[in-house]
C-alpha cells in the first residue's frame, strides 16, 4: 500500500472509530480528507473495499502493543493498556462493531477472529512472563485463564449480550474492576504488593489532575 493510500486509510479509520461505519458516507470522507470522490474510488473499489482496507491496516499496525518489550513488567503493561483505553473511550463509537456485523458480516467475523486470537495470545504471554518474574502464581493454568479472558472481553463485556449497558462499558471503572478481579486471582504476594503500589500511584495521579 503506497503512502497516499495509507494516509487515507488512517484518516478514514479515525472517522469510523468516532462515528461508526454506517453514518460515514463516501461523500463525507472525500470532503473531510479534501480529495475528490474520483480519487477515492481510484484507490478503493467501493465502501466495502475501503472498510476492509481500514481493518487490514489496523490489524497489521495496532495502535497499542500490549506485549511491548520496552515495558518489562507484565503488571505495568496492564496499566499501560488502561491508560490507552481511558483515552480511546472518550471517542469510541459503540456502533462500529454493530455496523460491521450488520452490513459486512464477513469483515466482522474476520475482525472477531483476529481479536479472539490476539487476546488469547497476549494474555497467555503476559501470564507466562508474570510467572517468570514471580508476580503471578506458578500453578496458574495460563491457557485456561487466557481463554476465560477472551470470553470476558468478547462476550461478557459486550453490550450486545445485555449483561452490561453501553454506558457502563464506556466507563474505565469497569476495566478497573475486571483487572482487579483478574489480578487477585493470579498474583503472588509479590505481585499483589506491586499491583497495590500501582493503584496508589494511579490514585495520586488522579488527584493531581
């Protein structure tokens, strides 16, 4: 994909993220990007092709890397994810996945499978590294907990399932409670001590803001 096309895909991705897929027309995209519809259709066959290219780009170039090796501590990575989520929750449109599932079911399934596999892989690796650092209990079944986390994130914490409302899922508090439950189930004494230290730091930062 050339630089011009990548630039279009990135900007359109931001529009979909804020407003959903259905409500963003090709006319609006051309106007927002300051290009002609002809240029848009020279690069993308139709709207479905554009949506697919956007999904492909962000699956191959995720905005946040949960297993960033520059963050060595697995609990620190969870707090880095929290910081990322607290930012995007301010802009995320819950209609995005609903629109995909209804309008482009094959693309929704592709995204769903990607998220399921990535969540499982990232969670399992995080737990294994936590064990190596004596932050997580050695006897924890990494694969089992990783599968539970996939179900939690894709099913339980999904407004379409009717367990939590969209308003609840739009609040970072639900992530905090979920992680608290998760870490209390897998941490060693050392891990819990470090987790509580991070919570105190987070509380201090909130007061400063």
